[in-house]
């Protein structure tokens, strides 16, 4: 990074050098000529007409194309959550410069420029240096982990649960006043036994490999773990606990008791778990008013999603907002579609929309294959087909009452209201449908995301017969 000049003030040359270094590190490129022209003019507080004078660039090009993309790039690569505009650019860069150089004499800076020795993270969380938005969720999580012993982050695959948990851990590790003495990241995607998981956690907290009797029972080991959690305030993240649904019955019983004891017994530590759905055991404890809570992670807000698009090389145009809406701000799906837009459509979302298609990434297709073949019953299948049929020509919301009135015809038999509601709750828990309430009438509305609808119509695994789909969609239309 650049050294501070003798006056301690940031110069234009230093600002450009700082931006180039950040862009090179995060995006593999430096400022283009029009971006440099725009920054130089903005630094001098010139309007767009003045900036364009004597350059090969038009006012419309600089204002409508270069500027929005550059502001989003700067916000994305810095990752402080601050929005960058032409008005606040100079103050933003000066703030960043002063924060950065306030720690240079100590041999470097941390991600949030706090200048303190980071608290060690035990384990290997994914890299969270490139991260978009989620400031509201991060604040909410920080509050909840002070009030509850366990917090579950749930949401459809690829929505960003793991990245959010990793970012939280990074922020806490560099906080000037950390709430915890020890931070632990543990992926459980391989479905370890309770014995293995508890033993690993005890060893990490106590810093020893030989303190436990070899044949001690799982419950005795959990007691030792609880004592360790009481002696030191730990934040422990267990990533991908969905894997526990695949283990045998005895192991599921042991995990049920493990989580119950973590939540109900005395200690001063907190756990965060990530999964696609709220497990039945945790749901039961939640209903029993035990000290746990959950957050359903949804797509990125519009501004954060725009930063993601720009950081992945998409040219900003009027169709970018539509792209974000189509994919509900789902970061992994947006990243996948941007790769295809860049490769096949020259990086233009507008050109992409001329072809009227919806991409389903291979990762999402695999997740939906698993859900449709293993987790859905006939009623739930029919509901999804029904919603897809209702929204074939109408991308809007479908009222619960309309579904209730039409569904017996589609199912060819009577269904109780409670049975229909249970099926809808299952689909919502799996993030296959979204629900909204009208603020005036309080009526409940349902909708399908375009990606889910595309999967249903494409019928990748043949789990829905052609006659079944045709009949259901015809009746729903």
C-alpha cells in the first residue's frame, strides 16, 4: 500500500494507487481509462459534462454505464457495507485511507482495519474476504447469540448460510471487544458420530489430546464438554448439520440428546448451526420455549446483489434489476447465470433477456433432484404443479383461498385443510415456495421462484409424469 504523504492527507495519485491495488487483489484487474477519467473528475467535484469534455467518452456513457458499475465495484471490493456514490466518493476514500494507514506502523491491517491482534479461529472456515451485504443479518445474529444458546441458520442450498457464518466469525475475531474467548469452526458434512464430535470439541477447547478416558460413554463426554463450555465462553459453528438426517436411528437419538443438553443445561457458550431446514428435534425444542432461535436466510437485497453482479464482470444495464428479481437475489444462482451471460451474451443482461430463458445451475438441479425424489409426498408434488400452473401466464402471487378451492379438483379427492396446511409448511420449510401477506386484507399469498418453476417444467428426473403435469397445469390455468 502507498505511504502517507507529509501532510497526512490523501492525494488523487494515492487514491488511484489504492483503488488499483484493491481491484487487482480482489478482481484481477486495475482501473480502465474511462474509470480513471471518472475518478479524476469526481475527485475534483466536476459534473459529468465537465468530466466528459476533451475525452472520447459521452456524458451518457460515463453517467449511465461507467459510474454505476464503478461505485458498485468499490463498495464490493472494500466490503465495509458502505454505499459509494459520486457525492460521497472522496470522503469514502479518505476514510478508507486513514483507517488503513492508522495501522501500517504495526505491520499491517486486518480486514476491518481495527489494528488489533485477531482472536484465533480454530478450524477452517471458508474465505469471507469477498462478501456482499448481509449487514442486517449480521447485526441480528450478533444480538441473538447473546440471548440464546443455539441459533440455527436455515435456507435453501447456495443462499449463503455458510458464508454468512464465516463472515460473522471473522468480524468477531477482529472485534476490539470480542464477546467470546474462543472461536471454533467445525464442518459436520461428513456426519461424525456424537462421540467423535464431542471429543474433537473438548480437545480444541482444552488444548489436549489425552485427557479423556478411551471408553467413556457419549453422555459422560457431553458432561465434560458442558463443563468446558462453562469454564470458557466459546462460539462454536457447526456447518451443514443436514448430514445428521442420513445417519442411523441410534445416532439420531444420540444427537437429539446432545442438542437438548446443549440448549437446556448450564454453560456460557453459544452454538450456531447451518442447515437447509430446521430439524424436527430443534423445532420441538423451539416450540417448548427452550433457549434457541432460528433465522431463515433469504436472497441478497437489490444493492448487494448488484455489487455481486458487477464484481463478477457483468455490465450494468437496465435489465440487471430484473435479473436480480428473477433469481430472488440468490447469490449462487446469480453467480452461475452471470458466468453464462458473460460467456454467451457478451456480459449483457439485456441481450440475455431477449432469449426469455431461466437457467438452473447444476448444483441447484442436484439439490432439487434430491428433494423431489426423497422428501416430497404426492400432495406436495401436486401443490408445486398447481402453483406452477397458476403462474404459467401470471408471474404474480396466488392466494391461499384460490389454492384451497381448486386443489381438491387437481388432487381428484378431498383433502383436509390441516393436511393442505401441513404440506404447505413442509414446502416453505424446504424453501420451495414463498409466502406473503397482504398488508391490508391480511390474506395469505403463495408463489414459486422462477428457478423452481423451471425445474418443474423441465422435469429433470422424470419424477412427474407428463400426463400428471399436463392435467394439473390445465386444471390450474
